[in-house]
């Protein structure tokens, strides 16, 4: 995971057995304890680690294991127990819709949630569908912003969460790199109206040092020494050709 970054502590498998559930989803821990599957076409539901997670990175894969339906899968960051129903909620929502439908277009986006998105457990019209009201749309993903997920397709994800920066990569491609002042809280998995969603091979690791891993995928740049050798080589080539 996080192959585009340098200087990271080793990723370790996450133990999801003590994660918690909010909402009416049916989240089933898989035998390996580092995977969970949500089976219902439900109102917003979150499966979360229930501990402050700023300074860490979460990785793994996500796959919708059915051709049925075309709704929302994703993640929450800075989530606290009960936030689905709380007026005091303040967390970040990364959601990804397969199909364009009345009220929202296909693709991945990031939003800030400040308040309930499932008041009374019956709010199916939901700010979370239209990204209005208590859900403030921030931006669409860089390459997947207007692209829905594919059925029965596993995507690798990496999420880096600090108090001032959030990065999300899908299949090692940076989708979000947003700076701000973010409340601490849990990592969580998020489904809304989408059944048969598997999160697997979940790992945790220390977030990159902001001083060294500030978001840009390292690019192979010639060092002064190798650059000099390259110039010498080119000069030699020119000299050789002149001869
Ligand atoms: Ca589908
Ligand atoms: Ca649905």
C-alpha cells in the first residue's frame, strides 16, 4: 500500500472485530478479521473503528459483489459514534456512486457533513443523496469524479488522514488532496442504498510525515551526479559522431 510514498512505517493488518456499526446496514465480519461485508440496500450506514485516527493511513480493497443496484459506497473520516443521527456531527464523507440518478451524478466526491444525514432513521430522501443541507459538497475526484464503480471489480484504496490534510488514492492514483482543519475521529466504511459491498485486506499504518510525504508522488529526477554523467555521455556521443 501507499507505494507512491516514501518513509512509511510498515502497514499491518487491521483487526476489524472491535469496529462498530451505526445505521441499519448488515455488516458481517469475514473470517480473516481484516475484511467486512455489508449486504443490505439500506439507509446510510457506517462501520467504524471508534477511535481517533488522525495521523494514520488506512488501506485495502473495496468491491461491490453484485450487478444489482448502482448506489453509494465509500468512507468517512473523523466520524464519531452516533454521528449519522447527531446535530453535532462534523466529519468528512467520501462517496462513490455507480450510476447517475435523479439528484446526483455517478462518480466519486468528497463532502463535509455537519449534522444528521439520517434523522430518526427514516430520512430516505436524505441530504446524503443530493449533497445538500447537512452535506456540503467540496469537490469531485481527480480521475474518478464522473466515473462510477464497476460491478464485481476490486479497487485498491489508500486514505491518509491528518488534522490538516486528507489524501485518497484509488489503485495508486491520487483522487483527493485537500487541506483544511479537520476534526479527529474514526475511519469508517460507508454505504447508502447499496448492498453486497466487501472491504477486504484492510491495513493500518502511520501517516506519512507531512514534511516528506506531502502528497506529490515522487518523480524520478536525475541527481546532479547522474545528470552530469548523462551530459558527458551526450557530449561524448556528439564528439563520436563528429568523428
Ligand atoms: Ca450495478
Ligand atoms: Ca439502492
